[in-house]
C-alpha cells in the first residue's frame, strides 16, 4: 500500500512564526525538530517565555502528516463549544485565519489554546500561572497566522 502525504515543512521554516518577544516576558528557550516515525512525519518549533515566579507561556507550531486527523479533532472541539458566549473563557476561536478551542484548568492555573491554521498547521499556546485564558488568546492573536497559513 502506498500513501502519499504532503511532506512537512522543515522546523526552521516554522520558527520565524514564533513570537520574537512577548511584552512583559523574558524569552526563554527555542527548540525544534523534524522527524519521520514510521509513516508519520512531524516538524515542530517551540519557544518558551517566562514572567516572574511560576508564570510561563509556550508557543508550539506543528506540521505533521497526521494534520488531517488533528485538524478534524480541533474543528470538532471548536464546534462543540460554539454556543458559548464570547465572554466565556472557553469560547471557541473562530478567526479568519484559524479555528480552535480553549481550555482552562483552574486547579493547575493552566490555559491552552489549540488552533488549526491554514487547514494544516497546529498552533498550541499554553500558559501556566495565569488566572484565565486571556493570556493565551492575546498571544495567539499576535502570531502571524495569515503568514503561517501561506507557508508551503
């Protein structure tokens, strides 16, 4: 059986879409990799930003041959949350460039936004130590999602 899937972009092509800096944060480590695991190819780039004790934001951009399945799961989660008011911290993201869902674990003070960009790339923004999802939404909004969507 032969499967044809679009190859992943190299992780160094994803890295420029990670924010260079975030206001009020110190830029931490940047990491990335591209690999093939059996039939699955994955490229990812990630940057960490810190603020004071215990506050952190991570932005990860992923391109994978499993993108269709991941994209479908993100779309379904966003669809399930569709009826939530815009003021709800877990309201879905329905932007021109991206669709996604947002979660918040108050006990752990962890917020996560998972976006599907250009029907291909997954952008995950995670925050620790913040009281809501405001920070992950702000950071996600600041990413050049339209530029990422055009990446081939």
